[in-house]
C-alpha cells in the first residue's frame, strides 16, 4: 500500500521531527516561543455576575477566546491573535454592539500616522478583518476573522482579537448583539 505525502504533510512531518529533536535544547536555553497558546479552562463566574445573552472572555496571555452561551450549556475555546504590545491592549468589560458579514476595513488615525499610505480595504481576501466582524462598544476594537492564518496564536494585531475565518463564522452565529465581553 503506497501513501502519497503532500507538501503540507511533509512540512508537518519535518516540523514534528525538528521539534522533537530541538525540544531539549530549547528548554535548556530558556528560549520563549511567541506563538503558543496555553489554553486553560476559564469559569465565567470569575468574570461575570450572570451569563446574560452570552459571554466572552478574551485572554491575551493564553491567546484564547472563551465563549459561554446564555444558558451555560455551550462552552467553547478558540485560538486567537492578540495585540502586539501592552500599549495597544485594552482590558476590561465591553459588549458586542454590531456584527457584519464581509466587513470593510479602514485604518485608524494612529495607523495612518504610522503608515500614511494605508487605504481602506473592501471585503475580500486582502481585508485584514477576514470574513466576519463583531464590533465592541470600544471604538476601533473588534473580534474578527483573518485571512492570514499565521497570525493566530501570536501577538500580531493593533488591538483587535483575531480568529481563523471558519471559527469567527461559528462564533458569529452564536453571539447575539449584547454579548458581554471581558478582555483580560
């Protein structure tokens, strides 16, 4: 019986082998990997008095988003991208105030100051918001998808929480307007 090894399979196999061989050296040298999510269970009671319509905790340390349905029967964890720096990270309580399938993207004022040639991007594969966006009550802060899957599990945003497009599409369906959100 023959097996065909795809490019992706070969890369995964090579990465797994390299990771196994390099693990002792990495551990002994104290190198910190910057794209690892250290998922840990959260309890909504540590963050909210009630579940409300639904609840989200975006954990910037573990780079994971935790979702609970309003009746508590559904708990899900999603890997995320998080803000690049502490200065770009806003923590606290907010809520989903608007949702959009196929969002367009407009650079913020601070982005335009750093990158004056940036222009708005319509929905599509070049859009940094991916396929779905859930806007928070904080201006310019969004939970959204991304077409650049390399960003997930990393510090890579200007303040937003990013998910794989297929995961934001799933979460988008689960979260009504008014879903309470805590960023920690």
